[in-house]
């Protein structure tokens, strides 16, 4: 096997294996929390949905991509391609939407009660389910065109305006439909990224103000009233958003370049798949390293089959 192909295959294999394992661990931890505590905090529900969307993304994109890199051919027929591409498009959209939702939620959570946004704190838990339903329905509708262009690879010359995914082809009728599809997907993603950047900027502003207040209280001998758990949670959310934006930027630079090409070489598509999937693979490990609730459950699972309940104030707010 060619050295470049081997390196590419091993990279996809590590990314896929570690990402699936990490997201499964996060989901299992939250399943145990729901079973043992009989309830979940709003932030837990959001993180659980994020892990599910990322797991779905890895299973529908990276798994077949890895198998293709290692030389497995004819993995899917036309129907299989339509299902897999549709599921992948939805999972990818949900990943950015839920990350944005997490950023907005945390921004509202650390907002002072006296702020004009303070009244939203009490309403946020009631809005979670309607928001999730709306996100699923909207993205299912937006991505509905993807299956119509998806087919299994054919022998012979690849037609113009075709995204060659290796295991499937996405054949667009002409340059107009090719560009419109790319602009629609990128436009939706940029809108959510802009919103998460605004909410993250708001978080950083509040953390800066809080830091100045803490320093002022220490210099005057008073104690800070802020919650360290909320501060740590906010910093973790900002880190998640930064991680997403970095890989989102790389992904879209490659995507815009692909839109300028009549036929996209497989290596360019492989690069885009790898970078666009990095967030789904790395985010669960960021959560496991910074989330006190997840860390405690995992450590207890390794030493004690019956871990204690963590119904504490820190566990409610710490991301």
C-alpha cells in the first residue's frame, strides 16, 4: 500500500475510533446520570445532544471514508448513499446548531439577574425541548435536497460538478445547482457561527467584568459573590466555540476552493472530511477533561460499580 494512503488511512482510523469512543463515553455517562438521578440539568441535555450529533456525524461520514481509504469498494448502493449523506448533512448541521445553542445558553446563565437578559434564566429550561424539535425539523428540511443528488459510484468518467466522496458521489445537474448548494450550506453555518461568536464575546465580556470585581473585592478585603463553577463552565464553552471556529474556518476555506473547481480531486475531499470531523472527535475529550460531573462518573466507574450521586451546585453549572 502506498505510504501516503497508509498515513491517510491511519489518520482517519485514529480520528474515527477515538471520536466514536469519546462521544459514546459522554453519552453513557449522561445515560447513567439520567437513570440514577431521574433528571438532567439543561446543560446536560444540551451536551448529550451535542455528543449524539457528533457521534452520528462520525458514523455516517468518517466510518465509510475510512473503509474507502483502505480499499473497500461498493460499500453502498444508491439508496444507502442517499440515507447516509442525508444523515450526515443533518448531523453536521446539528453539531454547529447545538454548539451555538450551548454558547447562547451559557451566555444567559452567567448574565447578572439585574441585566435586561436576566429574566430569560427562568425561561431557558422550558425552551429547550421546543428548540431541539425546531432544530431537527429545520435541518431535516434544509438538507432534504442532498439525497436527490447522491448516488453510488459508477465505473467510468466522473461527471462534471460532482463531489467524489469515495464511497458515494454527489452529482449536481449544473454549475448553478452546485454553487447554490454550497452557498446555502455555508450561509447557514456562517449564521450560526456568527451567533455563537457574539454569545462567546458576551461571555468573555462578563468574565472580564467579573474578574475586575473580584480584584476590587480582594483589595478591599471583601469576598466575591461569583460562582467559580459558572466561571469555569463559561471558559469551557468559549474553548469549545474556539475549537469549532478553527476547524470550521479550515473546512470552509477548502469548501470555497472546491466550489471553484469543475471536478474535485479525492485528496481535496479527504482533507475537508478530516478537518471538518476534528471537532466531533476532539470535543468529547475536552468535555471529559473539564466537566467535573463527567470526570467524577468516569473515575468512579473505574473504581466503584455504584458511583455516588453528584447532585451538587457545582455539578449543575459546570460544563
